[in-house]
């Protein structure tokens, strides 16, 4: 009983440190990176107003603002809900494809870099927000790895046994070390 309480205490300390100290600091860094991307976008629009259409600017600007607003909420449940909505909503798929085509059609390479950087930041935020679960998933991943290695070994032994079974006697004698009697 004392061991279970100690483990629960360690888990609570882990969650306190991760969720209350590390995660807000890392999210703040990501917010600053998004602000930098948004400032670069505005600067590019000012410098290349004729090459960057208002549709491209507004699309990317709203994407960055959406990422800023959703930064703490990017999680597995939000991803699954968004995937479900994307697969079932034709209008949403068309809107996303149009945005991608708009950004890819822009002659300014920096626009695509800003879009990719924003996507990378949101993915990193997703990874950070689900990072506290790694402690619970790690034993499962280790178990899956061990079982995979056991099955790999078992299938290797099975294949070796099949090869030895179908090996002629004179070749089999070469495989058996000297002094071992095979019945």
C-alpha cells in the first residue's frame, strides 16, 4: 500500500512539474514564434503588396491567429474531432484545399515557409500537450517492443527448424557441432 501511495505521489509531482512549470513556459515560447511568423507575414504584405493577394494574406493571417487561440487545446481529442469533421464535411475539405492552393500559388517563397513553420509549431504544441501521457504510454510501448522481439525470435527459430528439417543428412551433419548426438 505504501508503494502505491509513493508511486501516486511521484506521478502527481511529475504532473505538477510538467503541466504547471514546463508546459506553460514551452507554450509561451511557441506563442512568441507564432507572433514572429505573423509579424513576418505583415512585413511581407507591406513589402510585396502587389504579389501577395488579400486572400492569401487573410488566409495565412487567420491560420496563425487560430493557432494562437488553440495552442493550449491541441490534443488527441481535438485531433480526432477535427479528423472526423474533415472526413464528413465536403465544404470544409474544399476550403482547406483552396487555402493550400492559394499559399502554394504565391510567388513569394517566404509565404510557404511561414505556413510550414506555423504547421510545425502547431504540431509541436500538440506533442507538448500530450507529452504528459508519455509516462503512461512508455510501459505499453516497451511491452509492444519486447513482444515484437519475442515474435521475431520465435519466427526466426521456426524458420531455422524448417530449414534443418528439409536439409539433407550430409548437410545437417555440417550444421551440428562435433560431439553432439542427435536422436
